[in-house]
C-alpha cells in the first residue's frame, strides 16, 4: 500500500490557482463559479491529506456562507475522514467533494483536470 503525504511540486501551482480562482469568484459573488473552482481543487488535491482536508474545510465554510444546511452537514464527515482516506490511498477517484454527490462514488475526471495532471507529469489517480 502506498501512503500519500505531500503533493508533487509540479501539481501545487494548479491546486493553488484553483483556490485563487475560487477566492476571486467568491469576492465577485459568483457562487456557481466559486463552487466549480472548489470542486476542481478537490479533484486535484484529493490524493493528498492536507490539500484534501483544506478543500473540505473551504467547502464547509462555503456551505455556511450560502446557508446550505445540506452542504454543512455533508462536509463534516468528509472533513473528518477525507484526509485519512487520502493518506492510505483509498479515495473515490474524480469525486468532486460536495454534499451533492455520494462521498464514496468515483466519478469521471474532466478533460481540463486530466490536462492539468498531464502538464504536471503526475499520473492520474
């Protein structure tokens, strides 16, 4: 079993850019776009415990901000166990991380995100 601890250096700029795009969209009150960037960051970072947990924290805060009880309740268990699942390498590949999808369901990875992994020279999950 491979243990995942840190995100590859080549992948970090893409993860950080997704979070910056999230923050920009949030400042503009473009909530759908902000959420899209959080989901993108989730798929990019879900293999790495810190990054995975960070995105779930931001999703929880976003849920509070938009007053979505479903999202807040859905993020609590994801926040508690997401990082552990990343560490031991048992994540649902491509899952976008929101309460609108089952937490253990693998999902297809969007072409845009596939290209990010290719550019970074990192194997897809």
